[in-house]
C-alpha cells in the first residue's frame, strides 16, 4: 500500500503516479464474476485508465534500469465520456502477477 505504479494500457499508453490503495485486498464484480486483486488511485488527479487498457501490465519502476511486473489491468472506476474520449479518473484495478501465475500453474525458470 502506498507504492507508486504505472499501467501500460493499449489506449492510455503509459500512466504513472498511480498510488496503490488496496494491495491484494481489493474485490469487485465484473460481468457477474468476482475478481480480487489490487487497486490504485491517481496521486495528483488525472486519468488512470481508458477503455481498451485491460490486459496491460501494471509495473513499478524501481530505478532507471529496473522494472517490476505487479499485475494486469482488469477494471477501472469513475469513467465518463463516450467512444475514444472515454476516460476513467477514480481508480484502476489489477490482478496480481503472483495470482495469475498460481491460477495457470506457471513459475519462473531457475
């Protein structure tokens, strides 16, 4: 909680300064399915996502040469507008990468 992340969505491209507010403890319903993961809000206002960003990576920039994959964008709240002008300003949610690996029985090679 409190960490800053970026999401690299297809339509938003790179959106940073997303402050994590729920680390692994966020839950919501999307198309009648319960989803759990993490969520974050824009640190200084602005847009956190746009339609079409789902599936994009959520990362932490550790330093100039290091990125950490946190998860995958699955939802956003506080959306307004229509078509290509639709933006989401309130919160973005993602599934944690560890949960994705566990669900599909994946692991990183040693």
